[in-house]
C-alpha cells in the first residue's frame, strides 16, 4: 500500500487497496504531499486546500530502482527533484547508517562530487567540487552551523547518529542562504514527527577494528497528544589508528611508526540532544538543545619537528596525551512553521557557542612553563546568534514565490600562549526574493535577487615575546585593528525541463559573492593541526563568482544515468597557498599565505545505476575537478584528483523466517595521480581501494535487529589522500578496517 504524508504538518496515512486516502480537518492553504510505494517511483505534489472537500489524483510509475523523490527541504518551495534547477542529492537514514564512518562528513564521500578533508580518522569535513571551508554551508534544522569551519583540522560538530536526512545541493546557493553557500549547501533535516500516541526508541552500537572504536547511541522520539518530543545520547571512544606502514619519511628523515599505529590519535566523544514542541493544524513549533563534546589527540609529530623520541609508544593506545584538542559545541534552535492566510511562514532562531581548546607543551614554542596559561596553547570561544525568516506564497497553478531574510551576529574571543586568530565581532544580514514560474507541469523557470551587507570589527593583537623561556616584557603586533564593511548583490536563474517521460534537463546560472572572513583577513600564527604558519591579508576584498551548471538525467524502470558538468569564473578568489619561505616562529615549517587571484573551476560528475533483474544493481559514479589560477597559470592547492566508484549490490527481501532484507555489496574506489598542484605543494600518487559487506534484519521473537558487517581497504593498501592534513607529513591513510553495527528499534507505543 502507498504511504501519503503532508510535509508541513507531519501527518501521514495509508491508502486502501483501491488507492484511496483521506485527511480530515485541514485548514485552507497550500500543502505538499509525499507519496511512496515499494516498486514505484516516489512522488510529491503541491496542492491548495479550500473550504470544503478537496480531491486530488496522483499516478505512480513503476521502477526497479529506488529513487528518492521526496520533498526537497533545501529548496524553499519544498518541491521534488524534478522541479529543481539545481543538482540535489537526498540521503535517508538507511544510507547514512550504512555508510557511517565515525564522522558525519565521511558518510557523504561516496557521492559523486563530494570528498573530505580529513585529519586522521576522527576529524573530517566535506568538500564539494573542490571547495570547502567557508564556501560550503552546513544547515542544521534551518540554522547555519558555525564552529571555526575555516580550519582543515576542525571537524563538523555534529553527532553522526543524530542525522535523519541530508540534502546535498551542489552548485551556487548564495542567493537563498548567504555568501557562504557559494559552492553548495548540506542541509540536515530532523526526522519526521511521529503520529499522535506513537513513541519509538532505538539503540545503535558500532565497532571499527582499525582504531578499536566503540560507538553507542540511544534515542527516543514520540507524540503525546500533539506534544512532540525526542532525545539522543551518543558515546564514541577510539584508540590510535593503524596504518599499513612502520615508518615514514619527513624532511629527509626516516621516522618510526611503532606497532603500525600513529601515536596520540585516540579520542573520545559525548553528545546529547533533546527536542520538544507542539504540532497542530496551523503548523508546528519546536525547541532543540544539543551539545557536542569531543577530545582528540593530535599526532605526536605534528607539533615541532617530528623525532623518534616523541613517537615512542607510551604503553596505552587509548591514552590522549598532549598535544591534544578539545571541542565543545552548544546549540539552541527554535524552529517554527506557521500557516497564516493560506501561506506558510517559517521562523528559525538559533544560538551557538563553540569552544575550541588546543593544548601543547609551552617549551616547544619557546615559552616558559610559568606562563599564565599553563599547557593551554590556543583557546577560541565563538558565540553566534542567528535569525531567519521566510514567507512562502502560492500563485495558483503558476508557481510559488518566497521572500525572506537571514541575519547573524558573531563574537570571537581568544586566549592561550599562542596566537592564531584575534578577537572580533561580525554582523551579516541579507534580504532575498525568489520566484518559481510554471509554464507547464514539465517546464519550470525560477529566478531571484539578493542583497547582503556585512561588517567586521577585528581587534589588534600584541603577542608577548619570550627569550630563553622567559618573558621579555616586549610584544609583537600580529595584526592591526581592522574594520571592514561589505555590501553587494547576488542573482540567479534556472530551469527544469522534463521533455519526455524519461529525460530531465536542468540548467542553473548565477552570480554570487563571498566576503572575506576574519581568519582570512587577520590570522598570523602557527596552526598545529595543519602543520603550518598561516598569515592573513587585511587587504582582501570581496570574492565574486559567475557560475553555471547543467544536469541531464535519464531514468527508466531499470536504468538511471545523470551527467552534471559545471563551470565557474571567480573574480578575486581567496585561497591559502604555501609560500617559498620558512616561518620564523618555533614549532612550524613553511608559511602559508591567504592570497587573492582570478580563477576558474570546471569539471563534472557522472552517476548511473542499472538493475538487470529484481534486487540486483550495478552502480557507477565518477567526478573530476579542474581549476586554474589565471594570474599564475598554476592549479589551486588542495584540489581532489579524478576518482571513480564502482559497486554492485544484491538484495533478498525474504530469506528465512528469522532473516529479512538481506543484502550484499562490493565497491571499488579508484583515484588517479594528482600531479596538478600549486607551487610548493606535494603531488600525490593514485590508489585503488576495495570495500565489501553484508547486512539485513534478524527477527528474535517479535524484536527486529538490524545488522551490518563490512570491510574497508580490504587489501591493506598503502595510499595517500591528497586532501588529508597528514599528507604534509607524508603519512599514509588508515589501513584495513572491519566494521560491525547493530541497531535495535523499539516500538514503545504504536499508533492506536
């Protein structure tokens, strides 16, 4: 039977055997229906309810390929993929659980066009089409995630178990979300509300052999008389991770890797979240509070020059010694969706407090032990207040429009015996208008305008000077007072044309801008997590882009293929690049400077699925990014190489009385050599990795238990990730890993 749900209200029902369904007591207004049925393409439909009874007719098409065609949250009109002009990938909880690599970012890297910048195993952040940091926006429940995302060694402060649904928007998204959406947006959506009188719980446990990671997460969610609630608590503990090598070469020195483990890469995490709210026929209002808490060691060779002495085994692979980092991220989110005069008004408010602490021995930085900070090398405390509003209006059968604003105030305070980023305050705000026009059900145009303003107030920093571990009483000005104002506009237009039952063409064209961040304007210090001295540039101006992308997709009952080329010209592209000189600061190597040049980015992604018979599928995905600094003629640094992922999967819905939904899969990831590198950047050889696994549902009495057993890098390949921060130290990536996970869903109370 088909399942039908109303997006705005979280209500759902089942159709009868004749396909009929009913919703009662709906207020007049616009709504979005989601329809799913096993063996058919999912469908969505926009409807407008008037006083009295209304009737809608929906036809589903057969498909042997599981296609995600639910409403797209990342689009303001909450349409389905066929109605979007941008390339949007939708990931549900099943996909995220199957690909949980210990971090949220690692769950995304199998998608074409998505890669990760990682520091070891426990810290990673996403890259879209060769761009990351402040060019990708992470939205959690409608609020932009702010957590010092400029650092390559700063992971996302998001519990990987507390993500129900993700939408990845590839391409320019600045118009709807602000300047940080230049490369794309990753939109994290909360789980659908439970129906009235439903309460469900779950327990998930996972083990990863490479770093002996144990993960446990327990959750509960329910609806009691239209009072909705939920909560989750997660624990993760991991040891030093293994690499398929017993030594590495750094600056001409051969250094040991004892027991094939990188010393002091262990860590522990504790996360919790809780949500409560109300769901009525006028909409919903929810309050979510979450806390992310992580402590992780920094590889012992990352601070100062690596030597054999500080790489010796300390007797405990789970010990977290100095140098280390501690990250805490508090979020308070208030989300509202209200039906007013037939139109939906969305109001989102957020407060975030990010506390980052880095610890190291003072003497490694030629600082005395009697300094007032002890072993606290760097402390950054970021407070962020956010307010967003949108008004969605339906224009009959001819489309929709939206008007809205985004605003954000940030305040950063620093301390510690080292310096990297000064104290600052920043305000950003923007107004936008976006319009969708339907020429026909198969041809949809959209376009919009946005105006943004921003102001940075960055304080001067005077760093104390030490000589022979004692303060001299003198100071060194690391950065001056900086006040910067920015004002600019963005525009975009696009179309989606379904020119036959099987073909869909999307085209998107836009101009956007990005303001330089405080770290790009004013940094001047050793960033140990990145193994370099980073220097900002107070003269940086705004970055302007002109981007276009095309998506051509063909889908039939057993075959799907999608091709997505893109091109972008950047006027004043801001990037961090290695300079040809060494840092004068202790514990560092060469200087990396923020620079600004004109550049181009181009490339594309290919994705295909073929299902020759029921339950069996062959999948292929490939990606390529080409960029060029137009002023130097060289590639830009940290560009991912060409890579391809080929996989097969076989599903058996019914195996035995005690075993259901059994599946097997195998995948091969191949990456080419990356020889297109910037000056003073190291090239990286290619590699091939093998992964395989199986999973399914076990029935024990009346209880269902989901399991998965999988292996990564099964051949124990010695390889380097061009985007890894440990690539600068010539360290290989993790070796063979075996993962095992169990999930026990518990129906505390079923719907009456």
